[in-house]
């Protein structure tokens, strides 16, 4: 059980993600989220995957691609910080990543496979992180952050986007 990070262990703009994590057993939450994400995306058609709930919003496929990209980047940050690396890590622009991915050209199945592979790697990283490494402090996007805060951010980010898909996309798609 990983203790919830304290204020000051992460940039304030991540607070909504951290607050979405209601339990301390992040592995259970991530495993349950993986099952729900698989069920959700396997139920969508290719046409559904291109749906946008408003102009200039990402398609459902782009949201899933963003989830995989962000989890991959944040897990890399967790690895670096968890291993005690003090090198400052660059930020990234999620809109640029989505645009450059051209993910709408891929079948949903391929995007989902990428997400699944990323999540499985995240799970093993969490499982194998030494207990004392969770308190390590690093620097990402010009901000100080602890390894444990990154773990909560990863978890909350996934929950956030699944909520968005359910609340904003699927309600209009049906």
C-alpha cells in the first residue's frame, strides 16, 4: 500500500488526478482500470473511434493514444526518479503528440494493444519498485516530484480519461 502523496510532492496542476485515486492500492486500481478500458474499447466500432464530442476535441482513438503515450512517459519518469536520477526531465505537449501520432489511421485494436502493453509495463514497474524508492525526489517539466506522486498521477490520469470517455463521448454517441 503506497501512501498518498502530500501537497508539495507534485505540481498543483496534477491535483485533480491525485484526488481521483480513492484507494491506496494502486496496483488493484490499475488492473481494474485495464479490464474496464479493454471492455470499453473492444465494444467500439472503427466509426465510433473517430467520434469527437465537440469541434477541436480529440477523437476517442486519440484519447486512447494519449492515455498510452502519457502513461509511457510518466512511467519513464517514475523509473528515473525511483532509481534516484536527479537529471531534470523535459515536459511534453500532449496536443503535439496526438497530432503527430496520426492515430486515427490505426485500427482501435492496435491502439488498445499498445495501451495494454504500456499498462503491463507500468504494473511491473510498480510491483518491482523498492519500498524506499517511492520517497525519491526528481525534477520533471521544471517541477519537483516524488516517485510516489508520479504513481498517483499515472493512476489518476487513466481514471480521468476513462471518465471523460464515458461522460462526454459515450453519452453523445448512443
